[in-house]
C-alpha cells in the first residue's frame, strides 16, 4: 500500500535507531574504555545485540499501536513482523556461528550446561526456531488461531527472558553496566506492551461490549453481523477500516478475528456491520451459530485503507472475493454523504453466485455516480461481460482516460493484489495514488 512518505520515513528511521541503539552503546562503552575484542567475538556480540533488539521490538509491530500503524497499515506491519522474525533467527544463528568459530565448544549449543550464560543463550536460540516456524506454517499445520496466539505469546516471552538472562550474564562479566541497563529497558518495554495487549486492552474492551442484533445470510457463504453498543457511545471509524472481533462472554480470549467494517461510517452511535465469509473454522462453524443477543467485543478501528485520508477527483475500487467488504463500506458511506464523485467498481469473483452484494451494488448504481464492472473467472455460458482475471487489457477498457487525479483501492487475495498493482504501475499509476490491503493478518 502507499505510505505518507514523511511519516513513514520518520517511523522507519526511529525503528532502525531503536534496533541499533544497544549496538551503538556497546561500541561507545568499549571504545571509551580502551578495550579491544577479537574480530569474531566482536561480530558475535554485534549479531547477538541486534537479535535481542529485534526480539524485544517485534511485538511493537503487531501490538495494535494506532499511531505506529497509521502511516503503513496493519497488513504491512504484519508482513514486516514476519520478515523480521526470520531476520532475528538469522542474527541468532550468526551469533552462535561466530562464537563457535572463535573457539566456543560445539556442545555449547545444547541448552543444558553448567554455564548459566551459555545455557540461556542456547535456550533462546532453540526456542526461537519453533516460535518462527509455527508462525510461518500455522495454516499448513492447521493450528487454530487462538491456540497459535497463546503458544506464540508464551514462546516469545520465554525467548526474551532467556535472551535477557544470557546478555545480562555477559554484560556482568564485561562490566558493561550501561549496556545492561539499556537491555533491561528493552525487555521491560516488551513486557509492558504485552501487559497492555493481553491484560489492559481486554479490560477496556470488557467495559465496552457490543450486542449482536442480527446475523444476516448474504448468500455466497457470507453472513453479516450487525452489532449495537451496550452502555457506551460506540466508535467512529473511517470507511475501509477494520477491527478485531472476539465472540463470547470475555474479551480475554485468544481467538480474535480481523474483519473489515462493511457498513457505512455514519456516526458513533450507529450499529456496526461486519460481513464474514466462511473460510475457516470460526467463520464457517461459529459465525453461523451466533444468535441475536450474543455478546461481541470490538477492538478498533485500525487500518489506513480509506478514501478519507487522500485527495481525489474520482475513485477506482478493485476487489476480489471477500475483499469486497471494505468496498461496500466505502460505497455506502459515499452514498450516505451524498458524494457525487465518480466511482468505478471492478468486482472479481469466481462466478455470479459468489459475487457478494451483487444486487445491492446494482441498486446503488442508480443512486450515486457508480459504474460496476463484474469479472467472473467461470461465468455462465451466456455471459457477455468481462471474464478471467483483472488484467491490463481489462483495465484499459474501463479506466478513465486520465488517471492523474484518480485514487485506486485494491483489496483481495495477495496474489491478485500483486498482479493488479503491477498492471496499474505499468499504466502509469503513481504509488501515492494506490492503496491496497491484503487479507493476511493471521
């Protein structure tokens, strides 16, 4: 997705500075003390410090800090989190390799050791392997989201504590007190973010429950949940944003689900709508059984995928599959506001039966400046419209002649978004004109 350049640079620069700060402190301390370190040991220390910083900062990327997520979008931060998880393991492995190359016995990699520092370091390394592997292959392993969240959080805490114990032992040996203070501060920050995420935030949500008033079957294996606030003033969101939903009597559960708002963004006291397509255990088994009167907790809004933050003379919305849900929110909001700017909706689906909200959008076209282009991968024999996938040729047939002041929104499966973004760039669409959101947060 496009990122406001100035804010994005500031946040990214801050993140890099925070990750490298312990390494900088270590260098200053060693140089000011006149101490020298053999090259391999120095490389091992550098890799270890960067790994520790990455470990403790990883949670900040997915802790739902709105000010940090606003310039990038939560989907981009989640992707960055996964990439840096692999990078963290790489730095930990490099740390161990450099130490062994400098003379540390190979059996030091065994977590059970008489040396406390070595044992804790090996423990942190080996616990990081399942921490990252389970995250990368959760869907292949068919781990439920709640179970994965619980195990992921537990493993992360154990890794950070083991790594902290290891580096504190090492800084004690080298008498690097300033560095020890910095590293403890990083670990405290990690635990504080975890406390807010797992305890304080659920407490706040527990005081702001929502009541399920309707569970509507939209067809195409999709249901719309309609919620109303109970004892509070609701929330304000921007069209295209999303929230995390927890169903059940408590907000402390690990089973939370990111869903785009599918209703109009009109006022805080209005009901909320979330449209859920049956794609997993929760959406296909739990959601259809939710009855009016059920309690739901809503953590949001999140996301930068919204037309409210960008100037435009017209909009092009390109959606694939359930990626149509935030587009529905955008369209209903524009209609409610009486917005007269032209909107082109390109709605890709496998076939007409799976095109969610098809009839509703046809009705909207008569009340606002909206043109709809359905695209079916497997259309019926008598279909005369677009078929296949959203290609460069299809875009050329339907996009306005001038794209200079058009804002594009693309949402759907990651593979589709990659293809559409490539096609739009080939047509001269600038990065700041393009917003995209991938359904790949969990």
